[in-house]
């Protein structure tokens, strides 16, 4: 009887550790690095500027080798001292994720993605006694790649460490009073730490 109970316990443990995550099809997660940046930046003694950035990612397991991921990102920045500047950016990144070791929705991955977004830019500056305002919409398009590793823990919780490289083109290019955006930008996110839930 004890041997039978011990064998059942081993089977349950093995299922939880090795098999449970293989049956999961979806993951929802967010970038904890961004949340920490929000807290650190907005707790500094900088009353002239506020900053908020976040993303949410949904990932679907196509098969053991490929996943499809969709990330929605939001950035909002306000600066107000002598001049005023407001930036609101919304972007979407659909990514094809390749898992060369055929580990389903967990493990080592390589990803490629296009980036599509829109930026609302408002600027108000003083030049002498002249007050100039600029307000317009920008489109951003680009592409990038990602590499990393994802763990699926018991009860479906996930942790993911990754590195992302992205090249983005802003259309149209920099306006007369804009000091925040150029026509070509490169982003390298050396450490991306995401947490979420898979089911």
C-alpha cells in the first residue's frame, strides 16, 4: 500500500513539474521592468515631469515549436515647467516565437516582430514673448527581434527573462518644435522581466 501511494505521489509530482505546462495554450503577462521604472521615476523629486509606461502580452501556443504573441504597449509622458510637452504613444507588436527545443509555451525562444503604432504629440513653448503651439499625430512602423527564456511554474504562473532589439521609423520625421522624436530610432531593451499566468 505504501509503495502504491509513493508511486502515485511521484506521478502527481512529475505531472506538475514536467507535463502540466505542456498542456497550457495561452499566456498573459506584463513587463515588471516597466512597472519598476514607473515607480522609481515618479518617486524622484521631479514635479515638472510625469512618466508612465506599461505593456500587456498575450501568447498562444500553435504547436511545440511555434507560438504567436501579441503585445500592446502604452507610454504617456507629461513635461511642464516653462514649456509644456505631452506624448501619448500606443503600439502593437505581433511576434512569431520559435522554440527550437520544442518546449511548447515555455523554455528558450527566439522571436521576430513588426511594430505598428501611433503617437499623439503636443508641445507648447515660449520664445521671448511669443507662445507657439504644435500638435500632431505621428505613425511609427518598425521591426525587431527578441531572445529569452520563459519558466512556467506550478499553478500556471510564469516568469520570463528576455532581450529585445527594435528599429522604428517615425512618419513624418521630426517637426520644428519637437525635441523628442527623430525619424529613425533604435531601442535595445537589455533586460526584460515579465510575469504572468498561463492556462
